[in-house]
């Protein structure tokens, strides 16, 4: 804490003059960047449409009411496909993320110099590409349908699950591992009795949490042809059937609420 002299008395001040100057300079740079970015956005924005957006939103809302409840009977199949996409994709991610996490953790990887960077690259690659982009590429490769959605969700979820899991592995209690090692246990025995029991609660919680996220993500994969209720949403928007869109949005909202409730109950039971 810097002090300055005032009539012979020491007075506390939060920053020195140099620190204060650097602080103001940083604020000046931040404001300049904000103004520059705002200028770029303004140049590429048609403000006439922005100013008219409240009227357009109000008009759309009026067209969506009342919802076409008779359309609800056709949504049970697509919403079931959506749940299956999320569930199967999560299962694929769990199976693949488990070994990747052990390869990425410093205390379990066979080689910190060679194997760990490869595992981390897999994690980063998976997390860097959004599920919609995965779905778009897979629809191009294997064609539209639920399979593309399942694989897209799986590929997107590997990095998420593996990252959180390898961090849990690195935080285990090494005393338990050392005790089992001292008994002359083999490598697989150390893994099964010293490491896995410590990370199982975290692993279960991560899996359920990711499934909850995937329910949300799988609802929109149909917009690019990857199956699920997103197909119905895309078709209804393209045909300007706003009363159907309102029903679809309510079904998606209900599904997400239920999945959130299930996820919370399961996590509470596990942890």
C-alpha cells in the first residue's frame, strides 16, 4: 500500500502516481476499442430495420397466438428423436471421453511430452467446433437424419466431458493411490481401486450435466437437417406457419424444463 507525505503525516493512497497513470491509460485504450468496434457495427447495421423491429416482433407475436394445438400430435415423434439424439450422443461422448481424460491428466498419462498433447488436442478440437457445425459437416458426409445429429452431439461433448474429468483425475487424493501401490498392486489394480472410485461421483455428475446441455443443443440440429424437432421448426418457419412455431417452442420449453428437473434430481442423488 503506497504512502505519501502530507504536512509531515503519512497518508495512505490506493495507487502510486505511476499506477494511477497506467490505470487511466488502460481505460483510455478500452474506450477507444469500444468506440472503434461500435463504429464497425454501425457501418454494417441497417438501422431502419432495427428501429422497425418492435413493430415486427409485435406482429409476429400476434400471428403466433393462439397456438395450433392440433399440431401437437405430430410432434411426439420428433421430440422423441431429439431426446434420443441427446442421450445416444452423450453415451458416445462418455465412452470416448473416459480414456481421453486419463491420457490428458498429468498423473495418469503414459507420456507428458507426447501422449498428453495429443489428448489435449482432441479435447480442444471437440470443444472448438459447435454442434451445429459438426451437424452441418456430418449431414454433408453421411446425409440428413438422426444419425448425423447423434454423432454431432457425441463429437461436441467429448471435449467437455474429458476436460472436466481429467481435471478431476488430477485432483484425486494421492495418498490412497500410494497406499494401494505399496501393496504391490499392478497398474490396472491401481487404476480400478485407487483412482476410479475417487472420480466416479464427478464422472456421473459430468455425464448427467452434459446430457442436460445436449437436450438443449439437439433441439436446433434439425435446422441443418440433423433430425429431431428442429426439422419441424425449420419447416414451419419456412412456410410462415407461426401458430405451429408457437406450439413447437412451447414443446421445446417443456422438454428443457423436464430435462433440467431430471438432471437436478439425478445429480442430487449422486452427489
